[in-house]
């Protein structure tokens, strides 16, 4: 008893010991014998499974038109089927799985997915939608399994599942061709594997086949989560912290030698670090191998990257290695995701510098990207003359025959920079059209080479450098990227390379020899994705939201706005009670930790003293980890500068719902049996009734909107901000 009292000075240490005892007995106080628990477990799990299938797959193919972001991810699935390269800010696994599910169920990849509301008209979209729904449906039974492993309580497991089962929001989000179903599926599977590995470790069955299987499963699911969206990093962090806690408990088990702890550490490093890295890289290898044909996303990547894409102007192409006066070239900004130097026959509007022809960068290949390179002092050259490091040149925009130009006018957006325009007529302008081109690391006599030479263009009169600011112009500039002349000549974005080089009088070489390998393309893909993600801004009229609005269910968004309306909104009973139980956990946990600390020296108290104490600390520890999961999947959004949407909260909601199930069990545990059953029965009835009440939001609304006269939905409009 003395040793036990000493260990009670730390609630976490004592909890580890009591949990080991509990893991060997699946029942908790009041749950009955192990055979009865086993029977009840399968009975309750079967009910959860049947209810999940019934609610998720009911009318899953309705409506038969494109809903919300199906226009994006259905289109990307089509591109995988057609092997057409594209750019997206997310890793590839979710979209690859959508494309694979469509391919296996008869979809030919030809439907355009132009805009929400477009009828499918016989297109085999059903397979992709059912696949995503199946992944989303699995979240409910996996959450049941996770809470059971963490607490050993059927009541907690059942209510955790019920909170997800009867939520309208997660039902809607998981019934369409979106990335959210695979993301939340793999995240929940990772947490389920985490909980099962901890249970098996504390049961003393480490290094058995089942233990290795679940550990490898957890690592694989972590890899899949982050391979769908980068927010998968949050669950990687959660599992990492939980694993560190497990290893700390193993180290504190004095019955085991230090070598045992080292083996545990190595096993987890292999399965939770090495295995996910291998799988993650494998998914990208498949992605880059499948998407081998030129598409709309080529321009976001470097010239070398594009040379791998069949149909691209750089694929297996022959063009002059060196650049000569009289060549028609394209200039690509060398930074990650940089566009092409571009102009078009539109002027800067009044109030934005000189009203001369606009110059921008544009991420797509276009004839307006073509420039004729000329000497600074004449229009043509008679003999073949190569352009060398330090040369003075003019760049004539081929479609409009105006020269690239700068002057002492403010740039349209970045006022500290100078404006870039196209100026003149038929290639004739003034001295503000003269640029000095230099090769980074070059020396006198070095010739500018296609693709590989990194160039800086200095304005000869103003000594500023041609650059792009990564800022989008207003609508008058077609929201293309601003190009300026920066007086700070060390600007890292002021680096360009020649991509296309059309000149018949020089011998051509095949550029396939300069194509980068997988490793280079892997890292470039990530740089482009991360830059694209951070630069996401809301489009005009787009429904966005702020993180503070999400937990209170402040405002939803339409998935389908036609006669068959679907409106993404959480079940308010579930969402608001989730917040209540979240607050109750923080309060109860704080009180219990303080109480334990103050009683740690008492003769008759201690965390492991009774079965009720064991149940208490086991429940609170499970809630603590789920609370950590909720915070990791919610709080970081406050620091993000990118555009945010309501659906970003749903991974955090899964953790909150599991926590609520445990807290509901915990808070009613000491009640008399009849009172506990009454409270739990009423709670379940309220959840079921609220689901039935708000189910039209998921399965389709018809008739007048809730704010219109004679609407049958008026009684559901509990907040003025709801728009259904």
C-alpha cells in the first residue's frame, strides 16, 4: 500500500497502473460479466451498423445532379481516368480513390462536371458517390470501436456512435463525391488503431501478430490521412503524442527490462514513421505515373517538370539549346508555381498608373505569352547572333507588337514598385523599353540557354528588376498575377527562365534529357501545393466562414440549391450539447486533478483505490486525449491565412462527439440504476427525434424556403443565420 500511495502523487502514473488492471477485464462497474459483455457488445455494434447503413445509403444517388464541390473532385476523378495532369492544393490519394471507384463502376471519365446543378443524364456517377458514402458511413462503427477500447464501456461507446449517427451535418458531408469522407475515414481509423495498440500493449500481448497488425494498420492510416489533405498532420501529431505517452508508461513498468522499452520504441518508429513515409511517397509515385498527359495544370510547374508530360510543348521536343536574337520565346517565372510573362490587348484603367497595355503573369499556356527578343538598338539582325550574359535587349509582345516597358509610375497593387506595361507601335518605342539580361552565376561570354539558364532582367534606365508579386489584380486585370519592376534588385521572385524557344536557324536538341526524376518532381509538387494552399482566397459570392462560427453551428451552406435542396448544417441538439459536455469535461477534469493532488497523502484515498476510481480516471483520461484531438483539429484554423469553410470543422466534431459519449456515461454513472436508465433513455430519444426533425436538410427539401410564407420548414429555423 505504501508504494501505491507514493505513486498516487501523480494521477497519470497511477492511471497507467489502474488501466492495466482494467484492460484485463473488459467489463466496467455495472456492465456485467465478460460473456454478457461480449454478447451485448455484438448486439449493440450490430444495431449501430444497421442504423448507419440505413441512414447513410437511403436515397444516396439523389439528387441526380452535381452537388457543391462534386464539380471539383468529380472532375479530378475524371482526369485520373483520362490520365490528364492537373494542379490541386491537396495530396493525391483521395482523388485517386474517387477516380478508381468511378473507373471500376463503369464511369468513362467524359462527364465535364462544369457546375453545381448540372444533370448527370445517365452518367455513371453512382459508383463514386456510393464509394464516398461507404467511407463516411464507416466513421460511426469505428468511433464505437475506439471508445470501447479507451473505456471498456458499452454505454459510452453507444452514445459516442449515436452522436455521430444522428448528426445531420456529418451525414450530408459524407454522401457526396468529396475529399471529406476519405479524410475523416482515415483519420478515425488512425485513432481507432491508436486506441487498440494501447489496449493490446497494456494487456501484455506486445509483439504478437495482432499487435503488429494493428500497429502497422495505424501507420498505414496515418499515411492515408495526410495523403488526402495536409490537415492530416493534426492526427499524426495526436498519435505521436499518444505514442510518447505509451512509451513513457512502458518505461515506468519496472517488471520489464530497458531492452523491452527499446524494442517498443524501434517497433513504433518502423511502423508509425518509416512505413507512413514509404506509403506517402508511393502514393505520389502512382499519382505522377498515372497523370502522364499534359493538362490544365502544367503551367504551375517548372519547365523541366513539364517535359515529362505527353502532349506538352516540352515533351520529347526538339528546340534550340541557345537563345538568339530574332527568336520567339516564352519566359516563365522561376519561383515555385510561377506563371508565364503575359500581356493582352487591354489597358490599365484610369487611376492605376499610365493607361498603357497590361502585363501580368498567367499560369496557363497561351499565345499571349510569346515575346520576340531583339537587340536594344535595332529591329532585326542579319546573321545569327546569340544572346549573352549582360546583353541589352528589347522584348516585343508578338500578338500586339508592343515592347515590354517600365517607367516611374506606381505599380497597380504594390505601390512601392514601378509599373510594367507594353508600349509603342510595331515594335518601336523608347529607351524605357531597354532591359539588361543577366544569368545568375554567369560571366561575360556565357550564352543564355533554354530552360536551364536562370535569368534576371534589369531595367536599363531605372535599374529595377522585372518581378511578380504573387498578388492578384482586380477584375480589370482578369485576376492574373501582378508584374512589377522592383527597386530591390535582390528580389527572389525576379528570376526567370526561357521555356519555349522558336528559331529555325539554330540546330535543335531533344529536351527529354533534362527531364527531372521522381525525387525532384516529388519535392516540387509539394512546394507548388503548399504555395497554392496558402494563397487560396475567396471568390466573389463564395460562402466562407470563420472558425468561431463552426462549433455553434452559426451558418450552413447549400449543397444543392435546386428544387431538391440540401443544406449542410449540424443537428443543433448534438452540436450545442457537444459544447456543453466539452465545458463539463474541462471543469470536472480540473476539479478531479486538484482533488487528487490535495488527497494524495491521505491514508484512504488514491486514484486506484476502488473500482469507481478506476472507472473515473479511465474515462477522464480517454476524454483528455479526445479533447486534445478536438483542439488539434480546431484551434490551428485560427492561425491560418487561407480561405476557410464550414466543413473544415467536421474532423474536430468527431473527437467532440466521442468525448460527449464518454462524459454522458461518466456523469450518469453514480446515479441509481433506474434514474441512469431514465436519463440515458431520454437522451437517446431526444437524439433520435432531432434527427427525424432535421432530416429533410439531408434527404432533400421542397417547397418554400423557411423564411417564406406557408413554409413547412419555418419551425426548423432556430437561428436567423440559417438560410434553408
